[in-house]
C-alpha cells in the first residue's frame, strides 16, 4: 500500500487558550496540563465541533436545484458547492473550516485521554466516564472526516484512501501523520467506540444533551454500524435508544404547527422549540458557526440554489405523501406544514428546523458571526436506521413496523400502516427517477420522481424486488426526516445514487441538465482543503486528473 502523510499542527485547545501566533513560537509541551478531573471536564467541552458540514453537503446533494443564472441571489461559495467544484472560497461553513475544527476536536480528546493516564488511569467511575466521552469524541470526529473527505466504506476496496487517524497529542512542531485507508479508519473508530460504550455516563454533565450521553453514544453506534454493514450491531444499539416504546423518542411534529410564525430570520418560537434539550428526540445537540437557519429558513426564499416547489412536489414532501394518498397526496398531509414561497426570484419549500442566531462582536459596526444549533443525532433517525438494517436482513415485518411508527408521527392523519404490499405496489414505486438512455445509463431523463436508481458497492436484490422497494421507501423517509441538514449527501454516497444538475426555467420546471454525478464519480469525496493541498498533500482524485506519488508535507492548521 502506498503511504501518504499529512502534518496537522493544531491550534492549542487547552485550558488556557493561546493565540495562533503564540502557538507557532513554542512546542505543545508548554500547554497547561490536564491533570485534574475539573480541568479534564472543562477541556472536553471543546472536544465537540463548532463548525458543521450542513451547507456544503446539503448544496452538493439532490435537495436543491438551480433556479437559473438570472437569479442574482448567490455567492461564490454556494456556486462552488452546488457545481461540485473544489472549494476555494473561504466561509465559516466551508470544508476547510470543518476539517480543521474536527482535527482540533481530536487533539482536545487526546489531551484529555493523556491527562487521565497521567493521573494513574481511569480508576474511578467519574474518570471512566470522562475517558469514554473523550473516546466517543475522537471516534465521532474521525467518522465525520472519513465520510466527508473520502469515498464511502466499501468492503471490497481495502486500499481506498481515508484520513489520518490521530491517537496522540502533538509532541513536536509539524508532526507527520500517515493517511490511512477507509478500512483502517473504520477499524479504529470501532475500537474507540467499543472501548467507550460500556462506560458512557451522564453523571458529571450540566447539560447532557450537549455531550455524548448514553443515548447519543448508542445513536452514533447505530449509524456507524449501519455504514459499516454490520446490521446486527446497528439494531442492537438502536434498541437501546428506542426501548419498548419508540414513539416516545420521536419529535412531535404536530406541535410545531401550533406555533406562530416568528421573525423572518430567526423563526422563533418554532426553531427554538426544535432544539430544546428537554425533548426526548434530541439525543446530541451541536452549536456551530452557520447560516443554515437562513439558507433554508424564512430568508432562504430568494436563493438561486433552492429546495424548490418542483422538488417538493416530485421528489421529497408531496412525492412521499402519495404513499398513503396516491391520488391527492400533498404537502398538506403532514403534521408540520411546509413553508412555501413564490415570487420574483423566489421559489422555495422550507421547513423551519434550526434557528438563526447572530453574535454581535462589534456593536458599532453591527457585525459578528452567524450561529445555529442542530441535532447531530435524533431518535427519529435511529428508528429509520433500524428499519434499514432490518431491510438488509430481509426482516420486512420489523422494518414495516418501524416505518409505520415513523409515518404515523409525521402525517396529520395517524392511521396509516406500512406493509410490504404497500411498498411493492404503490404508484411511485413503479417508476424510476431518470430514464435509461440507449446505452443503459440512467442519465437521459430530465424529470424526476421519488425513486432513484441504486448502485451500492454491496449486494442487494434486483430493481423492483421487495428488498429494493423497501430500501427506496426508507431512503425517501430519511430524505424527508433530514431535509436541510446535509445528511442526504451520505445516503447518496452510500447507495451510489446518480444525480443531475438541472437548470429550471421561468415556470419552475426542469429546462436542461448541465452535469451528472455518476456512481463512481470521484467528486463524491469532498476535496481535501486547499491549504493542505497547496502544501503538497496528495488530493482526492478528480475527473481526468491522475493522483499519485509519496509526499511528506507539513501543514499548520490555524484559523
């Protein structure tokens, strides 16, 4: 296996923060020691990301269409993301910010682990819980890095490049790290997870929902093992979250419909309710520098790249409603109604799911940073993950039970039942999203429907089979469940879903296709950040651009 290295000299996230310039002038040995329980507790607060992937993965997915060049409401950052162009424009929500932030979280987690070892190891219940939290944070950060910046896990491709898995704090300036394979990354994540899970606890958390509490840890394990194709384990950990009454772990969508509309920016009180720590559905909450609340909130309606009415009618919201109402299914069937916008340069269907919070840093100039709060894991996602795992085991009765629970929670009429027959014969399950061309490639059609051609790297039954139809259904449900959150991108990667880049005409319907993301398109792996590449690091491959050669580089990651 060819070895490639990356030096990641991280900003000091220690108990007394130093500036980037100060950090470059001295070795990490001068950092404050994490040698007491109180210091480690304080340190672990910084082991969670403060940037997110939501913008660049949502705009890269099939949840948005191009409303046309005449729409002026765009920016270079969004143009690059939507066009699957390697991002060069800096933004708090760009891939580079996320990469650097996750590696800083890893450094922090490693500092905590080494601090515990310096105290004689995890000899008390409290120290064991701290050690478990640090391991969970380290595993989660690596999990997100490999799933964003590499191809999806493929059991038949042991050589696919992953990311650097870092298990020690930096002891020198500009250290070198080997870029492991995706297989190695997953093995390390599993090792950290399994070491942590028996000891995860909530005893020292002031606000457990902002930490890896037990349910959050089990939810992460459920997603990880689903991606890892270990379906027994995914079901085992989902059971721990959902218990014997899964309904109690789901979001009450109907209550959101009773709330009055708030301001155009913040959508209070709706979005502030969505992120409440008292809700059972919210398993782990993150805060981040993010404008996602306005990209897909009340202020998002004029964006050039939009979750438009055509998408809502034909692929996401109304398309899914036709499952239980084949003739008249529409957005009006949901417990939480969609916000619909239309007008000059406005065509959007939006569900207010996360707040827009603005931090003023200069009151005179009225400038500052955009923030949001979002759920990294929810009980609703865990339920659908378990349903998918059951489908992969061909336990369709159990899968139908889970999908029925989910469906009755999101629709206004709570009497619908999912059966194998429903999934098999319903109208939208008979058609395909994009027609085949004469060469048998799914790239000819311009119109769309809910169902997509699937090209996973693992084996499933043929198109139109019971298993394939059930998979299509659970993917459609998850697409609705995670709308605006950027998680659809990971299903596109896992299932090899090919998606077009369509330009809509003045009537809001597809006019032309300008690009396709095909099944083995290397652009499915978000490009390694520009400053890392510019330092000589081997980038992810791109169409027509060969990649190769051993390289040793030093990259200082600083804000």
